């Protein structure tokens, strides 16, 4: 499974990459939204991990850009957020086609399991 | 009568008289001379002594002879008398009659038996009745007569008196007759009056029995006259007048006077009517009271009229009273109005439609610095600040159009040119035809209000500023909390994630036990940090009332079982006995995850303050009234009474070694309180030092959860 991680925190990208790689998955990372969109459009990823709180081009901006092109459904997006975003707001986002979400800090076992579930379409 | 009176004395001396008559006859046959001589002698004696006045006259009327009585009566001597004319003895008033009589005698030889007034020598007069027997010569020629004069003065007088008395008698008789006629007339009239008068008349005895009554009376009482007579007056009196009647009757019997009284009479059919009673007493010939006649005037009409009058009068009086009252009220109102106008602190002015002041009160004049006398007559524009003249003009125009004085703020100008704000309000004044002739305007000095308003505005502005500032602070606090949570959670993600990854041999290989121990310490503290951040966020949300709650079916029994199982591992290190004693089947409409959070928090607190080995924690939920009562009971160190009130406030921590060991945010119980209260329940603790702690909280079974609404403050 090919996974793209978009997070401005490189440490998190490294952690997620390490954990996913250990589970036998291929992981690519982007440290801002614009780069993430570029990669999404260039490559085909099974799951996209998207951090909402990023400076300049945030996760919301990424979603907005994807929504415009009708690509949210296609790209099995899992949101990763540490911000005090409410459940309602998340539910709204889930309605737009986002597959799942995980609040930081992550339990890495739960994380891997969730990503694999989303990939399987559960 | 004359004859009779003459013959009477003659009869008394019957013998002499008869003899007198015989010689008279002998004179008529004077042939027997011898007899004549003796006769003459006897005659002489008879002649002289004959009572009565006797004279002998010739046909010339001269006296030839007379008797003594004649001479005596007339007051002459016999000698004086012989030869005298009889006319000299006649009174003036008898002369004519005597002459006639003498003439007649001369012609016919007959003497009229007619009384003649004679005159004596002393001038006194007497009435005499003359009778005569003629003397003839031998040839039968009448040569004179013997004349007897009878003094009939007394008879005459008696007769006169008799006649007079007869006349009087006749007069009396006539008068009597007349009186009688009048009496009859009067009686007739009385009878008529009695019977025909419209006044009700009745005559009664002293026993009160009717002896008579008139037609009007009978008719008025509905009886026939025959029926009425014989009845008692009390039969004809109404019950209500019985006493008056009796009193009147008794008083009449005492003093014989009938006092006028109003008496209600009773008709045969029982109906009654008022009457006015008056009357006169009747007496017998000895002056004894035998009855009275009463006049009863039917007062029905008078009563009706009087009643009507009384009603009219009453109406009139009522109207008068009302008039008086309204007049009084008017006066009072006027006075009040005047007083109000004069004494009210509000500035009042009355103006014509042209804006000229016809009146104003002291307050007005004083406020504008004029005397009242100065102010009246001025135009109201003179009292208006330049800035408000236009407004006032519009106000006046609008008023003229609508008759209503629009409320307006007007700046007034004082005599000294200074100005002040006022609120103008007023009412139109109409003439009796309803035309507007002016208006009275109240001007409320707004200076203080303006000042107050300015101060208020200032205060408002300050408060708004403070509010904005607070809001900003709040916002920044929120932003800060939000930022903190993000900024803290972000680094926690790799820390906790790497700890986990390191502990997993298949990711980064095996670690030594010492390395694992160090890694555990890092991870434990990272978790605490994570919890701290969560608590901060929850506390923030509760403060801002931004925490959102579910309102779904919660299976309380199942939840308690889940918690008992889930937290069992937590009890293992300290070997605490952990029991769920919930027996009831309970359900709620609430937010399960928040309820779990509260229970978790209290249970973990209990774990911290309960001794190892001997510690015991019991949890239970039970139905209590319309709520579910949750209980977390431990046999730990307990909480001193004086500290319990602060237990649920933010950042309050008991200063104990256990606390220091436990650490924590100090927000746990305050968050519990916030959540319970937000869910409509209550939370409290029952505890004391060394006696363990019992935490309770209730959640209503059916509570419409308050939807969080952002606080709105509008100034």
C-alpha cells in the first residue's frame, strides 16, 4: 500500500513512515499542503494522511483544492489533527468524502490498524 | 172705634145719657113751655156738670154757652168764652180740617166725627173728637148746635203707640217671614250644598255613627247613601289611618274642635285613598255636643300630584346635587389644574396658534430667567435657541395640521442667552366649537437628563471598552489554549509515538530492560502531559460553555459494568478491591462518554487517595426520584470538612503527600462538576479525615440538555 503523509512536522512524518514501513507499506511525505497536492496529482496513493493545522497552506486548503477537482472521494483521506477542532466540524468534513480521522497524539498500533482498514475500504 | 169710645162712658152713666137724649128731642118740640123751664133748669145742671167739654155755638161759630169743664179745660173763664169764635180754640194744624168740617156742618147739618187738634189758652194742644147735636128754631131752621168735644189725646197716643207697635210687629213679622224665607232658602241651599258638593260630607254622632252623608261621600266610598248611613266612621277608615282617626275623634269629643287631619279612607271594595278631614261640631238647643259634620276632601289627586311633585323635587334636588357636585368637582379640578399648572416643576406654557404665550407657570419663567409678566406675550421663538427654531417651526406646523403636539427635543434660550435642552410635549386647547385655539406645552428641562445621558453613554463606552478588552482577553485565552493544546499535542505525538515504536521489537529491534524502564518513564510523563492538555481544553470549553453533549440513550447498567472491567487493571498495582454494586436496570438520556469521563476521574482520584492492599473502591448507580444517583465510595484518607467546599473549584488541590505524588492538573473535579451541572445534575462529597470519601452525583433521567449557545452581550 502506498501512503502519502502531509504534515509540517518532519518528526511525525519520520515516525509515521517508520511505523508504516515496519508494517510493510510504502510511505512518502510532504511538509506543506501545496507540495502534498502536487504529489497527489502526480502519483497514485492508496491512502493520504493529512494534517489540518499547517502554516500557510493548511489541510483545509488542501481539502478545498481537492474538493474543487472532485478528488476527495478518490483519494481515501485520513485526517490527523491535534487542534481543538470539534467533533461536529470533523463530521462535516467526513460528509465531504474524507474517510476517517485520528486525533494526535496517536497510538501507533491504532494508527496502523486504522490506515489498513481505510485501505481495505472499511 | 170713635163711636165705641164715646158710647162707653155714656153707658156708665146710662140714666143721665138717656135723659140727655130725651130733652134734645124736647128741644125739637119746644111747645111745652112749662116743661121747658124745669127742663131748662135741669138742663142747665146737666149741661154744666156733664163730663166732657160741652159748648153751644151759633151758626156763625160763636160760642153761646159752655160748661165748666170746657172752660176749665181751655183755661178761660166762662164769661171770657161766651161770644168767642170756636175757631179761636182750634190749633193751627187743625184749622183747615175744622173749617171743612164747619162748612160741611153748615151745609148739611152733619158734623164729621173727626178728631181735631185744639189749643188751650196756655198754648198746649189736645186732640179732640167732636160730636154735635143741632139746635133749630121753631121754624126748623138750624140756629146752632151743642157740641161735645172728647179729649182723645190719650187714645190717640195709645192708638199711635199701638199702631206703632203694630207696625213694629208687622215689621217683625215681615222680618221673621223674610228670615224664614232666608232660612228655608239657606236650608235648601245647605241641603243642596251638602248633597251636591264634590267634597265628601258626613254627619256623625258622638259615637261616630253616620247620621247623614252626601252623594259624593257615598259614591267616593262605593256605597249607596242608605248603606253608608248607620255605619261607623271606623268602617270607612283605612287600617293605616285608624289610629290617627281615633285620636282625632277622641280629641274632638274632648274639646269639640275638629283638627284638620289627613286620613286614609277605605272603600267598600277595600281600596284606600287619602283625604283631608275638616269639620264643624253640631250641638242641640241646650248647647250639648251631639255630633259633627265632617268634610273629607279626596286627596288622591293631591297625593298623586304631591307624589309627582315630590318625585320632581327629588329629581330636581338630585340634579341640583349633581350639578353642585360637578360644579364642585369642576372647581376642584380647575383649582387642581391651576395648582398643577403653577406648582409643577415642569415648565408649562400656553400659546396661541401663532406661538404667542398667553400663560406660563413660575417654573417656566424662572427657568428662562424672566418674570412671568415678562414671559407672557412673548413669542415662543424668543425662548428658543437658534439651533431649534427650525424644529419648533416644523413642530408648530405639524401641530396645526394634526392638532397633536409631537414630542420633540428643543433647545431653549434663557433671557441671558444661555441655552438648555428640553423635551417638548403638550396638548391642544380647543374652543367650544372644537377649533384649536392654542396649546399647553410641557417642557421638561433635559439638562440633567442630558448630563445623565452623557454620563451613561460614557459609562457605556467604558463598559464596552472593558467588555471588548475582556472579550479580546477571552478570545486570546481561547486562542492561547487552542494554540497550547495544538503546540503541546504536536510534539507529544512523536514523543509518544516513538516510545511506542521503540517498545515494539519488530519496528526498531529489542531494547534492554533498563532502556525499556527509561522509555516507560518518558511515556508515562508524556501521557500525563497529554491528560493535562485535555483537561485544560475541557475546562476551557466548560468555562466558555462550548462543550457539546450528546443526548442519546445510555445503558447505565452496562456502562457501570464496562467501567468496572475496564478500570480493573488500574487497581492491580495497589491491590485495591474494586466493586460495582449496581443492581438496577437503569437507562438515561445523556452523553455516555462525558459520564464515563466523570466516573473515571472520580475513580482514579479514589485510587490515588486509597491505601494499597487495604484499599476498597465501590461504584454504584441507582434510581433516585427522577434521576440516577451515581456513587463512588472509597475507604481512603478522606477529606477534612473545611476543605470540602473548595474541592470542586479549579486548580484546587489538597496539600498532602498523596497529592504531591499524584500531581494532576487540579482541574479534574472542577471539570466533573462542570459536566454534571451541564447535564442537569448535582455533585457533592460526603467525607471526613480518615473516614474515606463518598462522591455522589445525579443525572436527570429526562433532561433536555442545554444546547451551548455563545454568550451574547449587547450594549
